[in-house]
């Protein structure tokens, strides 16, 4: 398949951080996202905060996704369409392209709330965070109903047991990738969790106690057995957790998953 690309960078336009206005790189990976991608793009390019670098990595979509990327090409900093090896391979491409002080990831069927990025910037100020997370609304497919609000403050004592932060929309200081590398593409679903396990208790994390993103329910992270097995592997191999404890936590998580599906219907 031929590689396709576009965006402001190909016209020689490149953004940088300014005093009081750090450059934020937002990365979206997509595959056959024609139904929701426009909504995602609009939520980012219409943010009140303007020093944003928006990068979209498409996995060679067969629908009208590339047509949408071409339509917004003068509002996107860079987009590329070519086959990849999954979401974390796409994110790694985005990280390699990103020039911002802060890097965030938003799904092609998720949307930022209007003042999300400004709220992050105001919260961070001159603090030396490695990572900042917020709250996220989990919604149904037409975004008419809030199913749950997820995301709590990152703490190693909690995070080593389970993923308690909402990765979508979280801010990563680019130094995290410089110190700990990129995402491990051997993980198909929980590569974000595995990555954030690497700093262990040494990560300086902040928590913005506001909802910043609406995230549609569904997708790879909701595949119960696979996600729980990958989580167990990450705990053992990256966090150095006991195999016995990790397996026990896997069983507890499996039971909770089905109870949640039964009683809350998601």
C-alpha cells in the first residue's frame, strides 16, 4: 500500500513552545474511523488553548478516513496513512513525530471537552510533573448517556495493582519517553499500563480533578480475558510483582468484570 501523508509540516509550518504556552502534542491513531473521526478532530482543533500540535496516524483505512484527513489537512500538523502493527506501533510513530513538551493520546472515537487542554496547562503551571491524568466520562455510542466516570490519582501503591488512571487524554512529559523508551508492541491492549509501570514509584504524577474527555464504551480494552492476562504479564515482567499475587488479582479482576457487565450493562 502506498504511504499517504499531509498536514502543515509538509508546507514548512512547524510549531514550538512559547513562554507560558507549552506546545502540546495530541496523537490520534485510527483505522476505518469515518463514523467518528470528524467529531474527534473538531474537539481538538476547536480547543480554547491554541498551541497544539495535532498528529493523526492511520493504519491504512479502507473507508473514507483518508478523505477526512485530506479535508482537514490544513488544520492538522501532520497525518500519515500506512499499515502498522497495532495501536502501540501507531502511538510510537506519533511519539517519534511529536515535538511538544507534553504528549497526549486521544482515540478516534473520543472527544475532548472544550477547555480540557487549557485546564491541563493551568493545573501544571511551573510544576515538574512527569505525568498528569484527569477524569474521563465513559459514554454510550451516541454519547447521550454517561455510563461511568473513571480515573483517580496515580499512586504507585494502587497503580502496581491495577490501572486506576484514565490514559485517554492524560499528559505525558516527553522526558518519560526519553528515559523509559516507547511502547512495547508485544502488548496489544495494555501497552499504556505497561509503559507507566516502568518508572515505578519514582514517577512524579499529578491529578487534574476534572472531566476532560468523553470516551465511547467498547474497543480493545473491554476484552476481558485478554486485557486481564496482559495486565498480569505486565505486573510480573515490568513491575516485578509476585506471580502468585498477580494471578490472584487476575481472578478477582475477571470476576469484577462480569459482575460489572451483569449489573451495569457495560
